[in-house]
C-alpha cells in the first residue's frame, strides 16, 4: 500500500508540461555589445553627445541611442539581447526590423513549430542598413516577449 502512495506522488510531480504564452514576436539581427557600443558612439559623436563606455550602467543609453537610429532608418527598435550576467553588460543588442502581435506558446521551454519568423523584404532592408553602417551582424532570429506596447 505504501508503494502505491509513493508512485502516485511521483506521478503528480511530472504529469503536465509547463506552458507559457507570449503576445509579441520580434524579428531582427543580433549584434555584439562592442559593435553596438561602437555604433552608438559614432551616432553620439555626430550629435555632439557624450560618449559611452562598456560599463553595464551604460547599456540603457546605448540601447536608446541605437533604437532612435534604427527607427529613424525605418526599423522598429533595438533591444538588449541575450542572458545578462551579474555586473556585466548585455552580450548583444537585437536590431529589430519586424514585429508581430499574436499568441505564441512555449511548451516545456520549446516554442511551437511555426512560431519563428522567416526572412522577407524587411529583413533585406535591415541587412542593407547594417552593412551600410559597417555593423557586423548575426543571422536573423525571432525573439518572444510579453510586451505592453502594441505594434501595428
């Protein structure tokens, strides 16, 4: 009888997969932190603003500078990207060229098949922008979030 009770307790622990929903997906190109800093400082220098450093406390200023530039050039925005370690800056920034609202589900940490965006005309424009600015970038990725902003 005790054996059955133990089995039941174990079955209760691992019966349902964890699910999480997201309301926004972003498509864009990751750039390394040092490349984002270099780009932000070139923008700030043109404007006569003070230059930034790689200090974690400057991440938000770097991101804001890049976001303003990305929007001015026809993109969506820029966001810090990657897992941040304590007392270190974000490893990358994501130059976002497309955003979509909807309902996107992860089951046990894996996004449902078909959730990822595929490259299209907006991404070609984004690549050209980054090339023109001389910014090295990585392959196109899709990132998911629960955003309070509504994008149309």
